[in-house]
C-alpha cells in the first residue's frame, strides 16, 4: 500500500499524526497539511427547537449556517462524519467567475438574461468568500490569480470563442490573452481576471469556528436517518439524538434517503487530482485550463514554504471507469506538461452533473415546505456551494431570493437537459439490470488478491468481497441500499461505489456518502480458507 492510501481512515502514514478524515483512502494535500480537529458533539436540550437544522458540514452547509446565525437565527449543523469529510475536503479549490456549464450553454438553454443572472450569482459568491476571509482574518492561503483558458484544436478554438463571447455578454471580465502560461503549445487563449484559490479545509474550519462563536451548535458523527414533521416543527432522527427545527437544509451534495426526482436529474462523477513538486521551480503563477474533454487544470499552492503543482482531470462517471488508470493517465499527462520531481499526493472526489447544466437550489421537490436542498454543482463546488448558501439563507430569512427561479429544484425544462436526462437514466437502468449478470464465479476467496475487493459469484450468490492484507475477508451483499443497483469496487479509494446515484461505502459496508443512509448488508459465509 503506498503512502497516499489508507482504507481505515486512521493515521497519516507520511507524518504519523492523526489526519483529517475524508471519504476515501487517499490522503488529499489539504488533509496532510492541517491538524486534525477534535470531534464536536455539542449537546442541546431535547425540547429545544432550532430555527434551522443544516445537514452537512462542507462549504455549503457551514456557509449557510454562518449566514443564518449572523442574521439572528439559532442554527445547528449535523454531519454524519466531520467537517470537510466529503467533497469539500477533496476539491482543488479553484475560485472562478466562470463555471463548467458555460455562459453560452446557459444562453442556449435558458436565455441571455439567465446567463447574466448566473454570472451575477457567481460574482456574488466570489465576493462573499473574499469578504469572509477579510472579515474573519482567515489564514487559508487565499490568493487572487488570473485564470487562463486555452485551445489546441480548431474545434476547441470555436468552443473557446463561444465561452469568451458569452462571458462578455454576461458581464464577466475576460479578454484575449496574447500570451499565456499554458503548459503546451496553444492556438488561442483568454484570461479571466480576479480568480482566486485557497486551502479549503482551513477556510471551512474557520467558518465553523465563527459559527460556534455566534452561538451555533455543531454535532458530528450524527447520521440523520429520517425527518418527521408536525404543525410546530421538523424532528430529525439519528441513533444518537433527535433534533427539532423549524426548517431543514440538506447540504449533503445530493439529497439523502429515499428516491427523489433530483437523483434522476444528477449524474455522479469522480474527478482525479495529483499534487507534485517540480524541478527548476517551474510552477505556474495562474489558474490554467485546457479545452479537452474532460479538461485538465493546473495551479500552484504554497504550504509552509513548499510549492506544489496541483493538477486535475480525467473525470469519469462514478463506478464506470478505472480509478488507477485515471490516476496513471493524469500523472503521465502532468509529466508531459511539467518537469515533475515527485508526486506527493493523489486523491479523487465526487461531484454531480445536473441534467440541464444549472445547480438545483431551493425547496426539496416532493417534501413539505421548509425543507431545502442544494445539488448539481458540476465541478464547481466552491463557488456554487457558496451561491447555494446565499440563495438558501435568503429563502429562509426573507422567503424569496433573486435567484430562486433560475435555480429552482422543481424547474421543468422540456428542452434543456432532456437528452442528457434520458441518456443518464437509461444508463442507470442498464446498470441496474446488467450488473446482475456476468459476474465472475469463484470457488474460493483465495482467488481474490489481498488488499482489494471484487464482485463475485460464490456458492450461487453474488457477493462483494474485500480481502485485507492479512487475508481476512469482509463479505457484503453488493446491492446498494439506496435504489438497488450493484456497487463496484474502487481499488484506489478502497470503497464500494454505486454506479447509479453515487452512494459510496467503505469496505466494511458503512456509508461514506449518500444518498444511501443504510449500510450494505454483511453476509456470513462458511468456507475453508480465505488465504
């Protein structure tokens, strides 16, 4: 097992100190450069009714909580694990005034005014992050940068022209770049001013501290199993406690629990990242993006005087690709672009691609009024998570937001996203049926390599089997507890990943990330030897 892998989420093998937890075995650069925080399990009287319960302690949840608490609401944040455990702890922390869904695409599917409004929401989120850093004097390595996007082919140049022209129409500061710090020869480049970057865990932990200083309550290791309602409030149930609140925000990346329409309007993807040291001090002083599909992106981050190149890309749908190959391809591409000295960290993170390109922020479809959600951030979780906090806090405090119609989770666009919606859900149906056939049959668990997992057929049953380094095995029913699809083994992050809606489990079968709430079922198998 290499130094970036740790399936038990216990120790940072490089430093020997307890690491910040996250939803995978690979350590992110952020985890290894910050001190692990003690778990928060603040108690509150059982009869207390909070104004708002925020489920999830990533950038969306903690920003929302702080905005509401500052406005005089009494809020509680509950997380099944700990702050930054999910995608926020695995982001590359680019802060942009443009998004993966281009303004040209928003214009085409929603209209020019909606594209301008999308740009305004993004600009407001960038300004809020900057204001938070300045107001609370957050030491999170925040830096303003220029962002360069470049093309290498005729088709990419046309797409870049569309991005450039539509960004101008949307009121975004962008101009042609006569030169650019691109890692490869390019045909055309544009530069966006006032982009930024930071250390995401330092940032959100500071938000959490300010929230608590204002009287906010945080309880970690608290998995919300279900939520009931009566005329007075909502009651959220977990094994540890019950929490009563007048409104609820699901800041969980995708709404958890039973089947919801948003599970069919978002497709889960894995994104891959490496951090490297370079020879000859050849670090770029900008945010850099190509126009490939999927695209690559680069930036530099300095921690304790040491510079790191952060490179990302080679995304694919969750449980549909080979994670180790994605890492190998990303490393090879990075070495082609820069004089790599050493790869010091590699990790992946999950995001959700919305069917029509825009995030879903507002009232949770199918739920009673007062339950809110935010999902579908594509690869832009930092800026769109912050947009979500702005919109949700306005909806809760004022009952309305200038952006509520644009991001309405219940919106129905008969054209925008329809093809993508059909394609993704046809894939879900195919995986639901197809993954139940053609599983390799084995006669002994000894056929499974140590330190890995596999879906197999054994003694007439389909099983998910993980074999530890010492030869002991954990055997699970591989049917996802959310919607019944068959999970797949992720050998890099040491997790069972669902190819349908993105639920993920550790090798014990415990839930790492939703929408699943229940673990995979353990299976007791009597067999001669696992070794």
